[in-house]
């Protein structure tokens, strides 16, 4: 009985997507003469690399693999946003808000009381937009996002905040699933601050 030996070589290359080098592993089998590209390990990529990949997707027509990549990217964004917000928040002011008759006013008042009006209305939305820009950036500019933020934060609290942000993003043409994902990331970040 004769044993055949297959020679398999592994080639590591990089491709450039939007000026970011992405490693790609290819396996070549000599006996069949065909090449097969193995799946890229998206879990090991950082959010900038994943963001560049997600930025190339047509968000209206995602494949199953693309949806998985968007989910991995969203999880990484959320973790990065949590740590960035905790590091970048200004010192807590000790003033107490005077009016808290409505829950929405209570959320806005609590954020402003802790961090100041300029941080809540100008700095915070810029930080949030920077993190979700690759998901919504093609449809929503930073100025439009700040407008959505300032209109939403004044009238919504808790789950209503997530829903209102999602609806605001959808009104700009962001697909519902992506708008919900971005709204969840934003709401979780705000929850950390409150």
C-alpha cells in the first residue's frame, strides 16, 4: 500500500483596505492545484481594522458573515467607548439640578449636573459619533448626529432614549438594524455616565 503525501504551504500576506493592512492567510495544496483562502480571524483585529472593513459594506444588503463582523465590531466599540468615556469625563461638579419633575429632564439634569452643559451637549456627542461613525457615517454627518443627540437627550430616558436615537438615525437613511446597534452602543455609554 502506497501512502501519498500532500504538500501544503501557508502564505501570509497583507491586503490594504482603506490604508490599513489586514493579514490574510492562504493555504495552497500542491496535489489539487487549487487555492483556498481561510477565514480571517476577525476577533483578533482591532476596531480600526474592523471599522475599515465595515466601512466598505453595503449596510442595506449584509451577508451573514458581514453581520457577524458588524456584531464583533459593535462589541469592540462598546468596550472601547466605555473605557474612553471613563477616562475623558471631566471632574464631577457638585451642583444639584433644580427641576426633576419629568424623567427625561432628570436624565439631562443629572448629566449636566455631573459633567457640565458644554460636555453633555458638545463634547459627549462628538466622542459618541467618533465611535459609531463607521456604522452610520455614510448617512449621518457629525453635525446631524449632534442635532439628533441634542433633540433626543432632552426628551428621552432609558429605553426611550435608545428608541429615539434609533428613530433619528433611521430618519437619516440608516438601516433599522444598524440604527438599533448604534443606538444600543450610545445608550450603554450614557448609562455608564449616569
